[in-house]
């Protein structure tokens, strides 16, 4: 099923014992589903707590006197304005303003930050960051960690029973609760939840404790994808790519106003031009009529049959109870409620532009 | 007396009086995962062996189900429009996909019986 050159998760034996079905993703052999199946795994996460092994993602520690300066150059971010323990979604952009990767940056100390990068871009991200770091007094250190996500309304209670108190930690904040641990209240499901990077031995201990709790179930990559799609969250490589900029991707909210105006990050000029011009296409939610899913790659047409855009992610939303999708449409058609048509194997399926998310976010913001 | 045949593409055919009822095997539904939509064929459509007859869609992906032999569609399992999960819960029973009138019964000779299919997926 996966090539011999796939990378393997440190906890692969635990997933195998749990009955995981594996598949290739971003160069890794990843658990796609467990015996419960994608539908039950998805719904369990929204109702209780889902445990995800996301060790394919990469943690980088950026530290040194010029850590703020490096991050302000690498990302459209005001790193110095972050409070200690505050996290922010940001990006690496290319000179054209295209999104090389989306990242979460957390301030750990005055001159110390954690950067979490996507699996598929981890190698390129490290190279990019190291090349930039050469001009700054800063250290970039990729960390060797198991990375777990626990997501859902009972995630905090399950962690508490496992001996980890999360009480005062709020959404988009991260701390180092133990030696070589990084724990943030964040995730990619739209639910309250946590992401924890920790050494393998500690991870084995934590996983055993969590799985002893009937509220906790392993969740595979298939449900991770349907959960994030319902939550309206982008998958890099599909919904955002080096060919899309934050303006077209409807992600300008992640860039502070003063940084948009005067930041000296890579891609700043191109992004300012793009904002000035206004994007030709915009990322939108798409709600197909009926039960038939509309998937990535499907072409979109307006009511007169003219090309209108394309679908970048699509599938069925188990909690929404209907097919859900995301894609790009001509800006004039981007208003929620506008009807377009998706070509699915020669049939035109009516699709309504929909506001995102499809299922309400339930983050604990305070 | 109906005879059941199997294909290497993990379909089953129950043949009686020149009509084959076709579905996917339990092994296939397990591989696909929870189905959320089945695109059924039109009645009267003529298919050659290997043509796509039905598309089954799981949460994650769409997969073609091929005509295992030549023939003409005589019936489609309309129940699946409202409950595609029948293919998961009863793949070899109520989750059948379509019925077809065989064009050439000699094609059945190339298919597997249950014992051979079980060996094929073992």
C-alpha cells in the first residue's frame, strides 16, 4: 500500500495493534482509518474526544537575540507583538506572495518561538528558514518529537484524567508543561482541543493513559480531513498553494493590519499589489445540492455555462449531514448563496456558495 | 437455482434465468469504508465488460464499479439513493447495486466461484 521509502511514525506499532489501515500521505505511512471507520471516528471527535497522531508534522524551535527579526522577515507577522504563550497562524510566502506553507507560530519566551509546519513542506520549510537565518543571530532547531492532537468537547477532561491540567490555557496559546513538551490549545477540527509535542517515551505513557479512557478513540487521517473541511480549514497543497496568495485564499485576517501596510516580510510588495488589485478568484465554501459529493479538481461553471472556478477539497460532511467542499470562484460569484455548477463525470451538479465553516467552531477562547 | 460468481475486482454476481444481480463483496466495502452516495445506472443502458456501471462514493473518495460481463441494465437498487450505507451493512444482500440481462453467458466461465475468490483475497 505504501512505498518502501515512506517514513514511519514512531508509534506505528500502537496504530497497528489498534487495527489501523495505513496509507501514504506527504511521504509518510499514516493511519487512514481504524476499525470504527471514518464516519464514527468523525462523529466521535465532535461528541467526545479524538486522538490523532500528527507526528508527520514538524516542530521547529527558533531562538536567539534576532528570533523576532527573523520571523518578521520570514512571515507576515509581528512576532514581537505576541504575548508569551500566544500562538498565531502565519505563512511562509514566496516573492510573488504565494503561500509556501501555513504555520502556527507560538512565543515561548522573549527570544524563543515554536513553529509548527506541515508534513509535506517540512523539509523545504527547514531549508527556507535556515537560509534566511544565515543573516540573523538566531538558531533554528528541528525537534525530534511525537506530536499528538486530542480534539473534541471532552479532550480537556480526558487530559485531566491522564494527569495533565489544561485549565487556564486558552485557544491559540501554547506552553511547555514539562521538559521537552510543547502543548497548545489548538487543532484542525473546529473543536476545542490540544496539540502536544513530546518525547517518544512520554508519548507512549500518555497514549496508554488516554486510551484507557472510554471517551478517547484513535482517529485516522480520513476523518481528520472531513473534520477540517467541515470546519472550513485549508489543507496546504490543495486549498492553498504557492500559486495562491492570502488575499485570494481569504486568509488576510491572519495578517495584522500594520504588517499589511508596512511589514518587510518576503512577498510583501507582491501581496500589497494583489490586495490593491483585488483577487480575481476567492476561496469559498461550496455546498452541493443533494447527496452526491463534489471533489477536488471538479470544474465549476456559472449559470450560463462559463468557467467559474474549481473545487480544491470536497467530500461528505458526517456532522453537516451533506456533501461539503471548498474551492475558488471568480470574485463576482463569491457571495454566499450564489449558485454555480460543478462538473462531476459529465453531470452538472448545482452547488451553492456557502459561508464557512459548515459546522460552528467551538474553540475555548476565554 | 442461482449460481454466484466473483470477479478479481471484488464484485459478486448472482445469476438466475439469464439475469445477473451484481454487487460488491464484503471485502470491497470494508476497503472503501462508509459509503455516502451511489450513482446508479440508467435502466436499458448497454454495457460491455469493463465499462463503469456504478460509482460508489465514500466520505473520502469515488470508486468505479465495472460491469463484470456484457449486458443490459434491467434494474438498479433505488433504495441506495436514500440509504447508501446498505452497501456497507449488507454488501451481498440488500446492498446489491444493479441487475443486468446477460449478453453472453459463456463469459461467466471466466469468473471465480466463492472458494476461488476467498483464496484470491486471502
